[in-house]
């Protein structure tokens, strides 16, 4: 499998921009609410910690068979960053699989931004050599379950690290 490189993704209200180190300052503010870490763990990162993390993410996976694709979500109407989406694409026995995730800052939640971004990401992945899209969602995280459902994923009944695996077969 050749590397998959993130490209800009346009939706009705959003532009998913490939992650850059320069996004760290604004994203530290976007992700500063400790409540965002209820289900994913950890604590809000300072800008310098995010810059370091973003450098590693942009450098890519040490495994050449795995592509790390990361975007920030830009809301056009406010010309600001509101969150992130990501896809880790790697091999599986049944062809390439993309594991996706999303997070939207607290001030922008409840406005359909995560849903629109996840749908845009899944649509973009459908144009790549990806067989299946998966996400892992905490069973108590109804908002993420709703986003996954809207993006076409369904719960599989499989569990990993206390989260339910959701899946969408792209039918290739």
C-alpha cells in the first residue's frame, strides 16, 4: 500500500486543513477545556507540547505501511479552528483500514461540526484505497456515537480498551 497523504477537504461550512505545526497555538486554546478529556483521557496541552506532538504526527508513522492523516477543522463563518479529525490508515487481512477520530472544542459543540467533518473525512477516504473505516467510541459517549452514525458507521459489538468498535465497509 502506498502512503496516503492528507489533502484539504471542503464541506458546506468547513475546510479540513492538513495539520501544521503552526496550528498548535490556536489549537491549544480550542482544546483547552478539561471536559474534552472525559472519554479520551489526558489533560489539555500547552502550545509547546502541541507543537512537539504535531511535529511527530506530521513526520508520520515509523511503519511505512501506515499513514497518519491529521487535519484541523476550520469553520468558515468564524474563520477559526474548531477541532481536529484524523485517520490512521494501515493494512489488515481484508485490505487497508482507516481508523478515524474527531474532537471539537467545547464552544463549537452541538452545531453539527463534528458530524460534518466526520462525513467529509469518510467521503474523502472512500476515494482512497481503503476497504473499511473504523472508530472506537466509549459506550457512554452519546455525542460521538451520533457522529459515527451520521457518518455511516455502525457498532460492531467488539470492544477494545473499554470502547465499542464501530465500522463502515466501503464495499470494494
